[in-house]
């Protein structure tokens, strides 16, 4: 997997819970000071200060997002999760702040990296490699990735990708998420009635799971077995003797960033998105195990083999057969554009409830029917000439801004919604033409 070196700087990760809490408190204080000065200026000019205008200055947005990026770990991941999972539930201004956190994080300086690996592999670990690149090829919220080569005695000089977790991430998850949630509540930007607590609880659960690299290694191996022999995809192979709770070692798979394929031939772009949508259907309705993170960085493309490369299996979620059966009814109802069947299946999933206002029911049914448009289209659906992804996002934000709307679906529904939205967005970026209806008919009958 050809990687672009991370854009961030080498900067030590604060690992103590008190230090991390102080950092968040510090940025909150600086934002508050800036708001106070802005309010004073407004009053002096005879204007009534508005909280939203005082908070959402370019300087405050930069302070908040940059501090989370410096802290990395759960604080940064929390912003990413809220931005991607709940973007339709949050006002555009808050989504803009959190979306800044999708960029590369700062990375650990070499000395901190060495200390982490000394603790995981013991001193002298460098002798286990024929070559180890101390500069990361990627840096994200929970860890950074390095490239290494094993000696020929341990295999044919296998190239490896080594994901190293930032120090203190696991023990700071609960406090980081709680503190970021407090800052979001204090901002006053959450729509009235929206319950943030379920999102915070799920963020903690998912982060604890993602921070266990042994668990991710098991999921990587499980997907490897499920997709063994598939001619359309490839994924790394776990290197178990180098994998610990805080280090994930796997074979290095070459590939180009998936977004870079926007300039590829139409047939290539169509095939990439067809493979990924078909894989999503197989995950839910055949495997009962869904990789729920549609971040573009988790997909690459190998032009030499024509295969889609799958990366990062930390956010996998099981779906029981009885739940998959309900989602099957929902997908088929969306494909048929049948409001009554959509409403029934959406109620069974928990997307709708008896307490949901009629206008909100109608809006949600319309959204689900809109999401089914590609499957209703006869022949290939052209994602490149339609605004489907934008329309779905705008419809979701319209609901979020309704002060009477406070329904948050179950987390398993949100994860599937996130997966579909992410793939639709990728399809739009690549301008792909996909016969979604044929894929649905093939996998669901």
C-alpha cells in the first residue's frame, strides 16, 4: 500500500489522564476567553452578542480541532466518530469543526516510538527486522503505521506494516470521551432534545475494542478466511508473533489511495464501487459481520492485480441472522420504494418508534426511499451525475435542525447508515456507474 507520509509534525503524545484533561480544559479556557473578548467588542459596538457567532470563529474552530489532533487517541477519535456517525444529527457548524479531525494526526517522535516498542517487544527488538523505517507512513487517531522488512530466515524477506498504538490511549478512553462530550454540551450547539449520552457510551465501547490490537488481528484473520479465494479483493495477513495489544503487525499490501482512482478509466471506477457495495451486502447478509468504518483511507486499489485492498478491521460489528432478516426487508422495501413496507421495516429496526411525530416519520421514510433509488434504477445508476449523497445529507441535517426532532436510532442502525452513506459518497467522488439493483437481486433474491 503506497502511503503518503503524514502531514502532521513529530510531537509527543500526552499519556496521563490528568495531563490530557488539563489540555482539554486549557483549550476550553482559551475558547471562553476569546468569546468573552468578542462579546465585549460587540457590546461596545452596540450589538447584542450571539453565542453561536462568538463560538464559531475561525480561531476557535482551529483551537478546538488542533488541540484534539495534538492529543490524538480517544479525544481525536471522538471527533471523528461524531463527525462521521452523527453528522446528520449535528448542526453543520459543529460537523465542520469535527470534520477537521479526519486529516492526518501528528506522529510520535522517534524516542517515544522506541520507548513504546521497547515495552511491547523488549530491548533489542530492532534485530528482529532486516529494515525498520522509524518515520511513519501514516498517522491517525489511535496509532501510527510503520514499514518494516523481516529477515529472510523468517520468510522471504516479507514486508510488513506495523501499527503502533499511542501510549496512554487505552487508559484515557473513558475520560477523553467524557471530557469531549462535556465540551460539546457546553458549546450550546447540540439540537434541543438530542441525547448525546448513547453516542458517548457507544464511542467508549467502540474505542476500547479498537484499542485492542489483538482483537483487530483476530478480525483481520476472520475476514481473510471469509474472503479467501475472492478474485476481487485482497487484504493483509496477520503476523501473530509481532502482534500485541498495542502493536498490530501484518503483511504490507501495495495499492493506490482509493480517492486517487477518480482519474482512472470509467470501467475501473465502476468495478471498484461495485466490489465494495457487493461486499457490504455480503457482510450483512452472508457473513453476519460488518466492517462499519467507511473511511476512504481503509480502501486502496492495486492496479497490477485489479483488486480492491481492504485495510483496518478495528470497527467490525456482528449482526445476528434475525436482525439481518429485518434489514433485508428494509432494503427490499427501499428498493421497491414502498412507503408502507419501509415504515414497517424501519419500525422493526428501531429507526422509527411509536413516539416519532408523523412529519418526522414521513421525512425518514422519504430518506430511506431516496437511499433505495440506485437499487430501483433499471441498469447502472450513475452516482457521478446525481446529488444523492448530498441530498441524503441535507435531508438528515434538516431533521437535525428541527427542534422537535430528538430520535436517535439504535447504534447498530447508525453504523449501517454510516456504511451506506460512506459508500455512496465514495461512489459519487469516483463518478461510478453501478447496477445496484442487480447486486441486491443477487444477494437478497
